[in-house]
C-alpha cells in the first residue's frame, strides 16, 4: 500500500504501514518544500526520486554508532599527516552539486533535489563538511540535522580518501555536539568498513524518537579529528 500525497503536508506513519513496506516505498507525490522535508526526516522518511517525488522508509536501515567509529591504519596515517583540511558549511552548494556529478547508480540528485536542499540549508537544517587540499575542494559530505538526528545524504571525492576524511570529521563533530543518531539510509562498502551497520525499521524509528528529544545544533565551531589535528 502506497499513499499518494497532495498539497497537504503529511505522511502516513511508517509503523502503521510496516506490513506493506517490503521495498521501503511509503508515499508518492507532494513537493520538496522545507516544511515537507523537515516533517519527512522527523518521521524517518526521505525522498529518492523526483518525477514523481517518492518517499521511502527502508527496512533494514543503515546507521553509525557515533561512539564506535572504525578507522583503519592507512586512514589514521592520513589524518595524522594532515593531508587535508576540513570545514563546515563553507561550500554547501558546491558539495551537493559535486555529489550530483559523482558517478552512482540512478543519478538521483537532480536539479529539483538541489533546489530543495539548498532551501533546507538556508533554513539551517541541511549542512555540509568540505574536505580541501590547498584551495581545491576534493571531497565532502552533506546531510540533514534535526534535533539529535543527522541524516547523511551523499558524499563525493576527487582525491583518494578525501570523502573518508570528511566522514570522520563529520562523525567526530556530531559526537562532540551531542547528536544521538547518524542515519546513512543504506550501507556502502566505505561506510560498512568504517563501522556502519543495519537495524530494523522499527528499531530505527525507536532510535529516532529518542534522538528527537535532544536539542542539538550543528555549530560551525572547530572540531578535532582523531589524529589530533584541528581543522577550521
């Protein structure tokens, strides 16, 4: 059973549709306004296509435990050497456009997605971490922060290990800011190698309910990478 959305901003509760959501598709239609996107993430839902807009709540769900980050030896060496510099919210438009250009199945980050998340960024709910090599933007990750939830959307790299460094920086920043849930939707070889794992939809929704009880802010203050080097 899939709900068809009109102009009214609402979503069916994924818990009540659990028996129908075998592939995770929950609803079709609506728009990617700031209010609708905010409501979706609060309910454990995210958009995946735009013609029409489709809304998903997959089972299982990929997440990170921010207290159990796995950093391999080679990445640890790169962090200690200070090969890259990371920043926060310095180049959100460039990061999301670079993610859209990165080769991946489906090419789901369309112009409509970009416009929607740029508005969400302007509203203070979408954020980016940028990874630089000198003055060149060589990697990054962006996502949505609401209360104690951070939902990672996509990342890219133009230099080896740059996206991993951005991801480590992001996870450390979230941990320092007190975030309770880092949602990555689905596992990839990179995220799985760094400790991401699956939970059931209902277990995810339980974690989400708890995360939304915490008032966290995605500050632009400096964070310290595990290698001991500060970035600005």
